[in-house]
C-alpha cells in the first residue's frame, strides 16, 4: 500500500516551514538543495514511505518556507542556525532521533546537524556533496569555472539579487540544465516550480544569504571543527553522481572519511547532480539499505497523481 504524503506549515520562532510528510516507521528527514524545493525528494519519498515516516521540508527561505531577514553577518542563514531550526521542527513533529539524507545545500545543513547535535541523527546520507571547507579548499581555476555560482551568489548585496531578479528563468534554468545529467532529468512541473520560486525577491535574497553564509560563517565553523577534531559520530554514507563533475572525478568517500568516526560507505550512480530525481529507484534502494529496509516496493499509486495534489512550491 502506498502512503499519502500530506503538506502542512509549521510555525517556529524565526521560520515558517512548509513541508510534506507521511508514511509509517522510523522517521527520515529529507533535505533538498539549490535551486530546488522539497519536490526534489518526492520520487524517493514515495519509495520509502512504506517503511519510514518521511519528512520533506522546504529549507527556510526556499519554496514556500519563510526564514528571517538576512543579516550582515550571515548568521541567519548559517547552516548552524538552519540545523537548529530543523531539529526544533523534528521535535515539534514528535521525533527526537531520526535518519537524515541531505542533497546539495540540504546536505550541508545535514552534516552540521550531525556535528552540532550528535544524539539526534541515527544515520546520515550525504548526497553529492563534500563539507564546505573541503569544497572551498579544492577550488582551482577549472573548478572556479564549474562552480561559479558559489562565488557569484556570495557577492555582497544587492548585485546577485538584482542580476538574478532581472531574468530568474534564464539564470536558474541555466543551472538546472548544466547540472542535470540529461535534458529530461527534471519533470516539467517540478522545473516550473523551481523557476517560479525565484520570481519572489524574498527567495532570491534568502538563497543568496545561504551562499554568503557558506563563504563565511559556515566555512569558519567547519575549520573550527577540523581544528578541534570534532567528527560526525553516526554511520555515514555518500551517494554521488558520476556524471556531474566528469568521468575522472574522484569519489568523495575519502573526503568524508576525514570527517567521520565510522568508515564511510558509498554508492556511485550513473547520473548528474540531481540524484533523487534522476535516479529515484537507485537512490531509494541505497537509502533503504542504509537506513535498514532492504527492498524497494512496487508502488500502487502513480507518484504523478500525488505530486499534482501538492500544488506548486
């Protein structure tokens, strides 16, 4: 039987979190990345909901979630504050311990939650990322061209906000096309939702603040942890797409080994960056095995029906 995923909004102190949740079993928090919303995880969530309670929020500032006004020191969108906010969300929903999978920016919130609140996360899956400090340290001339958005979005306001706001469909569409492993990787309705959110200046401002935090306070938090030897205590796996950075890209597992107490496992998939959407079956299979449910069930309800019921983000 396929569980129905329902949407709701939870009001916290600084954030209004729009989310989708449902299913039965141990809780799994699924965090999306840039420039997406919770919809990125829908295909995977539908394949997990028979064995797990899945929670898919829009990150604060993204989609239909709202976060605080960005601040000059970038603390409001630091991964430390976002992780604390999402931990409060999970407590509000009745989950003190949970599994966590985070893709892209959501993965950065995820590993910060693991480091700052080690008793909360049972198992962590990092999807197509390495820690922020490691990513900055690895940027050379070639990587700078490939990851230009890291520097561009972190520029002081209002430059990136104005430039994105002038034609959000052009900029966001370019990123979606460049990072995807194939032209039809994203469902048209999801692509429309990702583009539409960036027509809201508040979303543009919040997402730029996310990247400014990544270039400042998040980086500093990582370096402080590395200096003191603080590591992720829970079992960790990395799921990554071999088609995103090119056929010669090294596995990120060795990077994560330096940040984790336990030996890190990995699953390499033949796809681009948007793993939960490009390879939902394989991604769900890897997560089910890692989180403790071995098989992927046959779905009895079309995921497109349920996705349409959720509206746009």
